[in-house]
C-alpha cells in the first residue's frame, strides 16, 4: 500500500468494502454525526441547564450519566460520565496523559491540541503554565484540580456562570459556553467580554 | 509498558498550540480512518484496550512524529491483520486475495449498515461490569499507587507510581485493561479516583493546594 496516508486509507477502505466488511454509507453516517450532530453545543446545553436549574445541577454532580441522558445525550465515549464544578476557589482541568480520552457525546471529537504531546505532558505537572498558554492566568490562591482520564470515566467541567447573565434564557446562556470552558482551559465570557471564573 | 505514550510530567514537547475555528477533521482521510475504526469495532474482535495498546506498540520515535490519526491508521492496520480481517499480503498490495484462510468475509461478518449508526453511537460500549465484590478501599482512605512496571498495557501512569494519595471517589467495577488489552479476559475490578497532591507528585515547586486526580484500578493500589 502507498505510504501517503490519504492514498493508504483509500486503499484500505476499498479493500474492506470489497470484502463486504464495511458499508461506505455507514462511514458517511459516522462522519456526519461527528461533524454536524455531536459537538460542544450538546455540552453547552447541559451546562446552561445546570446553571438555571439547581435540581438538575445537583443531579449532574452526583450522577452525570443520568443527568445528561435526561437531555438525550450519552453513548460512545460518554458511557461513564463525571461532572466537576468550578467555583470561586476551585478550577478544574481535564486531560488524558496516556492517550486522548474525551467525552464525545458532550464535546464531540477532541481538538488537535488536546491530543498533542505538549498538552498531555504538561497539564499534570504545570497546569497553570498550560492555562497561561491559553491566555488564562489564575490567581495564585485558586485551587487547581487536574483530572487525568486514565480509566473509562469521562470528565465534563461545569464552568462558573459569569456575572451579568441573570436574565438570560437557557439558549442564550448555552451560546456563551464554549468547548474550552468545559475542558477547563478557558472561562465563560459574557458578550461584553467580562469573564468570571 | 513504559512507552512514550505515557507523557504525564514530561518536558520538552513545546508550547500548546490551540487552533482557531478548528475543523473536526483536517483531511478527508482522517474522517475515513476514524469511521473505519468505529465501523470495524462493531465486530467485537478487539476492544478499546487492545486498540490503545496497538498504538503504544508503534516504535517510539515514529509515535512522536506521527499525527493522531496516523497513529490510528497504523494501529488499525495492525489489528486488521492480527485478527484475520486482512492478510499481510492484502495489506501490502491493497488487493483482495481469494483465500479461505482469511477470516474476514461478508458472510461471517456482515458490515455495520448506515441505518444502524445512530443506535451504534447511542449505545456505546460500557466498560462497567456488575460485581458483588466489595471495594477494598473507601473514600477518604490513604492509598499508595504500587510501583508496577509491566511490559504490556497498563493505565497506571508512571508519574503516579509509588505516590500516596487519598481516595476521592469509588467509581464502581470496570474491565481491567492490563489483561483485556492482551485478550486475557476482562477480570473486572473496582476503580477509584485518587487525589494526589501536586507536591507529592512534583515536589515543592507545585502550588500547595493543587492536585491531580487519577482513576486507578484496585490492583494498582495498596493501603497507604
């Protein structure tokens, strides 16, 4: 087979299709799901609901899998979910130092930086330095908790709700919540740009 | 195995480089290999632990040079041959060989159909197992990660070995990767979230209030 990955994958796919082991339309459907259907907008809905509904937040923090299933999310690489809450004194950060484990149903597929050696190597030994590379300087007194996804548990950071968002609807809140805030490498910003930890 | 995939605590990898408005896939072949791995996973001939271990076995220098999906492609190709879906000859030539000794065939293994994809994604592949065994450790208990250096697959990162922490949560019983990756059975065990103080792991330069939580199987741990 050719060494160029594009040609190699094409050859591999035609081989497996020819042998009847793979339906190319199933591949299309899998790709479509992760390019268009499953992504951080799912996680944002969970976070926005937790901000609006204290009962939901309590359920999310005690049994995240059941809570996200209430919104219809779950499945592949989100079979066992844990939500960890940022507070005025605690900041959580998620990494997988051994591979690139990530909560697909809520955040989609991981970005390249999350899977990269720089992030995986230093998130555990120098989380504050890593956050600085994302433009986030935490106060010295903040407690940083890093979650290394070494088993089949998948972690979602419940970011802090920014001040000035009290009158917003769940949908408006969800639009503020980015992927990075749910990994823990950013804080949720209000439209005016004022952040909260 | 003490491989380069076990990166926690290493220096010299350069700065983190986030990309603005990053696409889900950067090349079509990445999307295809991602989908191929998932679709072939349907047959249950290997498991997530074996798949991870296959990538760990890529020679270290190559592993560091390869992109994420290049590693997937290499690991996947290896698994296809190892589990008889393709012969080494087919992989080398890219042409199918009529050979009854090659196990992979539509008759034995019907392909995942497109209309089953949503259910396939939604059901996932839970790694938890029912067990009547009581957990050996409880939340709040001091434990030490054992100093294990197996040459096969393990999910005990090097930076935690020999270190002492506190059990933060008892997660339940899960398939044991160290055996499952080698097709030696699931041997489910309790898994714990263990909180290690950053200073225990990294010394006095770390902030005194910071911590790293690591999910560890029971046999990785001893009472601290």
